[in-house]
């Protein structure tokens, strides 16, 4: 078993192994360009999302939880440039999630639409929700890399 992704790719290129799992996003294009390799692909079942604490009060805080308001959550959805995350973190190897299930699943709901990236509309919604400029929330990002989330810190910063 080879745990290092770069070593796995080298072994694959040298024909020391015939199959590999979890290639790094940065390795996908070079692998696809290699005429000696076949790179079948299909949409995966991994889903990245932001989970919110929507309880009206947070223990230990002296103010109401802004995330309890739907308009605030809608604004945050519009404030995240999801395509930039796909392009930067996943090197374009991903698709925008708009459901809790990928399009390959029978339960995928085609009626759900994504909130498009719109920072101005996000600011407007925050203002309508009564959120003052400078209000802070804490975002926890996974502190370790995973094949399905190769750079959580970069993703959180975006």
C-alpha cells in the first residue's frame, strides 16, 4: 500500500501499479495527457458544504446568533464564489453542488437552483437582516487534508 499520492502517481506512470485511487487534483491533467494511461472518470459522491449553527442563542455569547436568520444564510451562500473554489482548490476537477445528492443519484432534485455568486446582493440581504458591518462569525475548517478536501484552509479563506 502506497500512502503518498505523489509516489502513487510515479508508480502508475512507471507501470509499477495498474490502478490508483484518489489522485490529487493537480495530477489529473498530466495523467489525462499521458497516452499510456486511461483515465475514466465520473461524478463522485463526495459533497462539500458549510454547516451552520442556526440556534437563536449560542451558549457563552452575549448576542443573538446571526445565522439563525434565513437572509443571513442566503447572503453567505451568495458571498461564496463556489466556482473559484472548484477551480483553485480542486484544479477544476469538480462540479457545483446544489443538492445534498450528486446528479448521478435518483434522489437528485432538478428543481433546486443554486444561489449565484453575487456579493452586492449578499450585502443587501445582510443589511435587510439588520447585520451591522464588522459583525464576525467563526468558521471552523478541517485542520488536515483529505482527498475530498485537499486544502480546507484555502477554501475557508475564499
